[in-house]
C-alpha cells in the first residue's frame, strides 16, 4: 500500500486510524479497554509498529521536518532491536564510553542482525565525530 500523507493526516489516530495496526497486525480500532481486560490484547499489541513510525516520518517530511522524519525512520528500525540492546547502545554512544572498534561492532550488528542500516550509519557517523573530537574511550577508561 502506497500512501502519501501530509499535515491534514495528523494525528494519525484521529485522521487516519484505518492505516494504524499493532505490531501483531491488529487494527487500532480493536485495541480497546474491554479487549485489554479480557486478555484479548497482548503486550505486543501495545507497542508502536514500525509502519506507524514510518507514516509519522512521512508526515514530518511533508511539513519540512527532515530531522524529525529521520528520527522516526530510525525509531522504526529500532523496533526490531530488543529493549536491553537499545539501552546498551545508548550507553555505548556516550562520550568516552566506547572505542572506535566497539562502535563499529555495534553498527555492524545493527545492520547485519536487525537490517537497521540507517541506525548503523548514525553509529558510524558518531564514531567519526568522536574520533575527530577526541571523545572515544581511552586506554584504561
């Protein structure tokens, strides 16, 4: 399904709920309090789907918010990465927390294990910036 979204489609939950599904494929309209109480809705149904994040990115692009759109696309990629690993990556990206080799390993893992090429590119860029600004981990850190 190819959709071109713009500012009139925001917020998606109000303007275009027909496009929204849970990560398990359940339509947003089926996510009700009654369904939660009955156990019909699982934890996985309460997470945002990568498709929803991509749609949000499309809206952001349509109003000239390129950085926000890129953030949404990276977030869509990160939905495939386990929460614990996302937190570990976040900590590894702190200044002086990782060596260039460690950041390269993270980027390769993102790209190869999770098909998160945009996130991998960001980690590689961070490694270059950290090297140029002397922010990589030092021997004995």
